[in-house]
C-alpha cells in the first residue's frame, strides 16, 4: 500500500492532479494507492500530525506558508518523495534546498500534457526506488497481509508487540500486523530496537524516558511499553552505551 497526499491552493487543481495520479498509478503499479487531496493548509497540517505513514506528496507552492509545509512534511516523514508545483514568483532558493530534497519539479503555468509527463516520471521513479528498497530491506520492514504489501520505514516504528500469535507494528496512530514471532522479527530489525519484555521491543529513537520503579518505558507521543525484570539490565546497558540521560528511578 502506498500513501500519498496532494495539496494545491486551488481545489480544482488538486482534484485534477488527484485524478491523473490515480490513473497513472493504476497503470504503473499493482499496489494499492491511498490518496488524500487538500486545498486548505490547516486541514493538511492537521492530517500530517495524525497520519501514520506517508510515501509521496505533491505540494503546490505559492508562498511562504507552503514552504513551511514542506519543512513540516520533511520533519515528520524523512523518506517521503516530494513533487513540487511551484509558482514562478517564488524563488527556487526557497524550495530547492538540501532540507526539502524534492524529487521532481513542475512550474506554473503548465499544460495538462506537461503535468502528465512530470507525474508519470515522478511516480515511475518513486515506485522503482520503493521496490528496490523493499527488496533490499535496508530501511524498511515489509508487511504482507490480506490488505496488500506495505513497506514501513524503521524510523517510523515506535514499538513491536506480539499477541495472539501475531506481530503488531505500531506507528503513529496506526497498527500493522502479520503472523510472525518476536524472535524472528528481531533478526530483521536494526540495533535501535531494544527488547524490553517477552512481548515488546521499542525503538530507542522514540524513547522519552524509562521509569524503573514503574517497570515502564515511556515513548514519544504518549505511548508506553512494559519493562519486565528480566530485560531491565539489557535496557540499562544499552542506554548507558548510548550515553543517554533519560533513565529515571
């Protein structure tokens, strides 16, 4: 499954991009596309704070507010691919930066034929990179179930839980699951994931604090996982090795 947002200051423009994107994506890939179109900045900003995953974004740029939106997207979704549709009145120095890392660019005004060409090239490149990353499994955990195939960036996973003979992968505001064991999935995860319980492992990059007296590991965004006695020493050793100061009694 691929998740994409399209933002354009003009509603008709965003809807037009959305329809062309759906048609091209269906032609280029058998994966499922989940797409959201926005024409209001406040709405898209609220969505970004709640959305679990984002693979691609098309953003229309008319001024400073859209530049800020790009930085918000990049902060929350470091690996999302960006297609920018920029007004000629906005300096390229504002959006063609190492921080934004745009994959493709289309300038206003444009013709429909040009839009389709740019979108096709953008989608084709993104899908090719996505397939390569998923195959090599460098930065993603690939989940395959009846809903399709989803590549979840390790950086967006808060914790892993096993229950009812299934593995549950928790990202922001969403869970993904597949049949697996904790022992097997731990072999697929990078070292930033630390086992804290027979049924839980958490991502150190999302650590807020550890309360040893409460047997609890607190993560960002109000999440928490249990810390069992048998794993306390391993968690403390890992934290000390990383020179963290987040341990609390």
